[in-house]
C-alpha cells in the first residue's frame, strides 16, 4: 500500500482531495510577511541610510545613526524609559498579585463578573482612558478637591505632567495584562502542596514564600514581560500625562519621524529598542526553561 507523504493530499469522504494542515499556515504567513517582515525590513534599510537635505535619504551601509544612538543624551532617554518601565512593572506586580491571589483562592461567587470588570478598561480607547486621568489628576480634579477637603493638602495637587502621573497612567493601563497570567498560575496551583506544607509545620508566610511564589514564578515572569515590553515603547501615556517633562524612547521616535523628519535616525532608535527587547525575551525564555527544569526535578 502506498504511503501518503506529509506534503501530499488525502482523499476526503466525498472523494475530493483534502489539503494537508501545512497549507493552513499560508494566510498567517502572508499576514505576518506583509505586516511584520516587510515593514521591519524597511526599518532596517532606513536605519543604515544617510540623510541629506530635508527629506532625502541615501541608502547603504552607514553606521552614523547607530553611533549617534549612544550619545549621552539619548542614552539618558533610554535609561529614563527603562527605569519608568521597570517601576511601572513593579507597580503592576505589587497591585496585580494580591488581586489575582484573591480571585484565585478566595472568590467563589461572581468570579466571572469580577474578571469582566478587570477586562472592561480594554473596551475603551487608550486615548480616552488617558485623557480621563488628566481630569482626575488635575489641580481642579476630584482627587485634589477630596484631599484639600480632608485637610491632607493645603494647595491644589501638582502631580499632573510629572513622572508620577505617567506612572499612574501606565499602571492603570497595563494592570490587566499582569493580572491574567498571575491568575492562571494561581488558579492552576495544586492546593495539595499548600496543605502538605502546612502539615509539615510551615506557616502561611513560609508556605507562600517556599511553595506558592516559586510555583507561580512563570506567571510572574510572563506578566512582567507582557507589561514591561509595551511600556518601553509607550508614547501616548507619557505624552499626555507627562508633557514635555517626560521624554521617553517612544516620544523620541515620534519626534524623529513626525517633527525632525529624520526617518533614518528614528529607525535606528527603533531597531535599538527592538534589539534590547529581544535580549530581554531571550533571558525570559532561559529563566522559564530553568524554572521548568527546577519544577520537574523537584517533582521527580
């Protein structure tokens, strides 16, 4: 009997040939090729180009843009963006972990409704949500009036157009992306391990530190990655809540493309950011691999 190869077609019940599953990759491959690979190739080409005049670019192998990225001024922008994204990630983790823990271990009824409330902000435009924070954090906003009425501050709140305002907006916008992976990790946690730890005399804090936290580390790393990477390239929130005082990598790229019309340098900055993110993803995958090996070894 002749065997059917992986690239051949198999007859269906009606006698017509049925394509192999490999052909199902064609739409996705075309989609990613047109909307990801081609634009990325254009960005790489511009990153090595040289600007002449106002809007003329000479394509070739020019490293001037890449050398300019390491200028102290732009390194400071990268450093400030990294610190802001790191603080936002830590803030999302400190708020999201207790919320996810409460949802996974304490809530029995109305869990779906509460999860829906966590998702609701994603149904509103990011631009609308960010401008809402402008009204909330302004000196005439409800927060400032409440604090003045309670006697906690003597003058209108001055948090708007500062790094703290940007931090509040980032944590609010990206908190659900942290909660979901944490909730999945905590919900799938084997409760028998927690009971065994307590039976052996460990208290709640020691059980959390020695059992719960290590077993949910993949969720922590995944959530942190989902939050940290988009924060590094965030443009809307720093521009609206931070104003001119908060100049991030996203703002720098937008300035080069839209104002300075220096697409070559803007592309070099963008590619530098992509390369940094690839390094972070590589470290993430290695950390996940080590975590899996540790868990398997402990199970064996």
